[in-house]
C-alpha cells in the first residue's frame, strides 16, 4: 500500500507534464499555421492588391485558331474648340466673338458679330491655330501665324470673311505684338527667332535668332515689342540653367539699323516685355543678380524708373489692344458679354452642330448655330472600367466611356487639358493627369458638370475639377496606399522631374519631392508592394549613365533605395510590377527583373527585337494581362515585323504570338485584347480563356509565396515601419505554345541559372 501511495503522485506529475507539453505543442502548431496562413492570405483591405501572376491568374492563353479580330472603328468623331477671342472691329466699332475649331485639318473659323448676330464661318488654309501670336489689326484684318507644315502667316478679313496666305515663317509662333512703328513683331520657338511683318507693305522680315547660342535649341521668345528702331525680346532658354535647375531668362535688344544685339540680365528667373498704357515699352525682371523690378525701355536700353512710379502695362490677354481679350473669364468684366459654349462642341452623332450663345449685361440670351466638319480623333488612353472602357483622346479632346457590347461611345465631356494618364483609385475616383500642369479628379458616380463655359475649373463644385499643379507635364500617375502619386516632367520652366501626391478622396495636394529628381526626369511611375512603395523610372537629363529606379516609401515619402538595373544605360523606360515588390522593366531591345526591396537583379535578357517601335516615350505603356504575363508590341529583329507579344515574368521567356500591326497600346477586358494606334480601336476576342477548374482529385497547383507575405496594414496616422523582406523564391519557367525569342545577356545573381 505504501508503494502505491508513492507511485500515484509520480504518475500524476508525469501525466501533467505530458499534458502541458502537448498543450504547448498544439498552441505552437496553431501559431505557426496562423503565421503561414497570414503569409498566403490576401493583404488587408487597407492595402492594395497584389499583381496577378501566371500562377494565380484565372486566365491562360487560348488557341490562336479561336482568335476573332475586329476593327471597331473610330470611337470619337468631333472637332476641338481651340483659339477664341472677343474683340472690337477696328473699322465698325462693333463687338465680335471669334472661335477656332481644330483637329479637323484644315481648322475652321467662326466669327460672330455680337451686336447684329451676323455669322461668318470659313475653312482656313492651314491645319492648326492657337492663341499664340494672333493679332487684330487696325486695318480690319486678323493675322494668324499658324500651321504645322507649312508654317505661314495668314490674314482673315473681318468684313469679307476671306483668308489670305501672306508668306512663310521660320518656326512656330509663341508671341506677337504691335510695335510703335505699326509693324507686327512675332517671337518664335524653339530657337528664338523674331520676325517683323509690315501690314502696310506686306513685307515679312526675319530678324534672326536672338542671342543665338547655336544648336541644340530649346528657346522661346516669350514676349516681344519694338519702338521702331529697337526690338525688345524676353528669351527663355532651357539649355542655360540656373543653380536650381530652372530655365534662364534674358532680355535681348536688337538694333534694326546696325543689325547688332545686346543682352541684359542673363540668368534671370523671369523677363517680360510689355507695352504700357502710356504707349511706352517696359520690361519686368525677376531673379537677376544686377537689378529686379520694372524698368523703362528707351533708346535700346533698360532704365530705372523714378521713385514712386506707377506703371500700368497691357495684361497678357490684351497684349496689343484694350479692345481685345483672349481670356474667356474676362469677357464680362471688360466688355459686359457672357459667352456660353456648353453646346459649342460639334460631334458626328449630333450632325456637327455647334451652338454658341451670348448676352450683354445680363440681358436676354442670343445664339447662333452652324455646322462644323468633324473628324476621327486619335485615341490616347483606354482603361478597363467594369465591363466598359474609360478613355480620352489626343490633345484637348473629350473624355468618354466605351461600351464594347453595345459598340457605343458615351461622351462625358472635356477637361480643357491635354491628358496623358489616368488612375482609378480604390475609393472610386478617377485622377486624370496631363498638360499644362493638370491633374483632375473625377467622381464617376456623379454627373459630369464641367463645360467649356466654366473658367474657374479648380472649383470643387464641378465634377471633374482641377487640382493644384506642379512642373509642366503630368505624365504618369499611380495609386499608393496613402495617396495618389503623380510623376511630373519639367519643361520650359525648368528641367528634370518631380513627384507629388494627392489625397485620394479630396484631391488636396499633400506633398512634393523635387531634389532627388533634379537630374532625373520621369519615364514611368508604378505602385508596388501592396501600394507601400512607389517606383520612379528615370532618364538622366545629362545623358550620363546610370539611370535609376527610385523606390519611394509611402510612409516617409523619401527615397529609400536607388537601383541601377542597367549600369550602362542613361535612360530607363517602362516598368510594371509582376510580383509584390518585384518589377519588370523594358529598355529598347532588352528587359530586366529586379527586387525593389533588396535591390537584387534577377535577370537581364534580350527581347529579340525593339519594344514600342515608333512610339513616343510618354505614350509607351506595359500591360500586365489577366494571365499574369506582360504584354507589348515587339518589332522582331529577324523579319522586322511587329508582333503582339507577351513575357512570362517568372521565366523571362518572350513569346511572339501574331503579327498584328500597327504598334499600339494594349488593354484587356476579360479574355479580349484591345489595341489602338490612331483613332481606331481594334479587338482580338478570345486571346485568353478562363483556366479550367482543378479536378477534385487533382492536388492544387503550388502558389508562389510572396516576399515574406503581405505586410501588416498601415495606420493612416502613424504607419508602422516595415522590416526588409527576403527575396522571393526562384520562379520556374512555364511551358508555352509559342515561339521563344529570348536570350540571356548577363548573370546578375544565382537565380539567373534557375530561370
């Protein structure tokens, strides 16, 4: 009995220890499984989704025999409202409204007598006009320095409505003014020519390039005036940079008698020549090391004004006459007239009817309607939007939604800007970016209310409306977890690139990053790693390698890593995220794959031809298809033909699918591929097919593990700092039914031999 009493406590102790160890083991097993589950589960809703990969894709390549090609035709037939002005007829004293329509070659001009309602409309003898350099002259004619090719000076007779070609010009006009001698002086880009035209004799005199530095040129004669003997020109030169990388300005004085030039204020940040209301000529100078402020231009020299001088000059929109304005927002305050252009844009569907309405001093509305030729307008961008396509056309044309099932285009309206890119955010807003310095926010759940009559387009009451700008061209946009990011290109005002970010709900400009990109202009912009990183692809503006991928952390808004995937390249190009934190980039005839979190370069390979052949850099885009492959056009080096192609980002294999010129951009709706280059949209149906569901008896395919799994959600106020993840597992090549075109160039890591 005594032995049994001694054994029982020992047994209980052993059993208790075993039980505790078992519970601990089970808890550890649960914890580990939770960790593994966390690594393969999708990210928190507060983060952005991971890109589709060939392994996670729900689509695969279909048999080419099932492809169905169709030309869907032009999506938008219209004319673009371009130049407009209000002016007093110098001969009759009556007020007129002038409206030009472009993108229809030749441009169309409408002149309305606002007092009598008489309308004159006529085709111009050239294909282009803008607000640069148009002059209403006292002889009753309007002078247009216009055209793309040829470049000519034209006159329009207000009384008869007739155009006349007067002679050729050296370049594109940037500015014009009437000199004190009655001649018209025209400044040009991109070399900085100045031309003198005498309406009395019809003589066109090329005065040459002001302060000619020799090629290459990127100079603008932004303002010009003359007292007869001396010609005063404000020149901006992007090849002469100030210490902050902004373009340099100077005043050039040209003596018509001696044919000599004198330069003042080189290196200034601004020089503007204007005529004073007193009939004298003045120059406003800023950022000069010698003098700043407004000076009198007299006898070929800038002279300081007496203390207390109150100089009033013609504003830019009335540069040569107070009986003229080209700024719509000033029409009522200056002349008492309101102009309504809400129905002025002609579309093919409406028979090309353009209606312009006006009233004076809040009186009754009057209107004039006329038929304007329309033409197909070049498509710029198309994006999947539910089962439709959201897009916009070239230059200042309309934004629209295209329904592929109904084959119908719904015109939304015009932003008033030349747009280059758009991003649809998780909050349901479109951000549309473009030129000049234009980012618009559009809520598609509400009606489009912006019209050509609206001048305060930054007012949030309008949908869409313009947001705060920066740089000159807003070329690229990408959604981060915290904000909408825009990559800006500086031109004319400065050089290099810039990054800015906006609140995704309100559109408020939250911040800007300029210094890292002073010498690195933007070539592409992509969100990565669940929206927690922004990748800025660059070109070195000094043409010095290497160009870099800048990795910006959306928590700190700083550059956390610079990667040179191609050490000998001074310019990178388009990129796309193919795994969380992994980027595939295209550069001419080669492509590469890089881990932006570690800097590891997985491979650099040959494309077997030229990517994006013939396309401007700002128009190129890579498309990650719903099959997880990267799609683009490649001009095959063997037969010099353009092939629709795709890249397996896991193996780096390039597959040429079908010859399908011309080279264009690509997007998908389900398994249908849409491509465009020009005004027409084409579709290849059934390029991809849904993957078959796995058999219940077949083990599931392995899923490639993301880089240490999705990160934890970021706090909107104080985001957590991410630890540096490990490199992803080596991808395995996938079997494909098409012809590989790829060769390896360089081994960059141990992974290269495995791909």
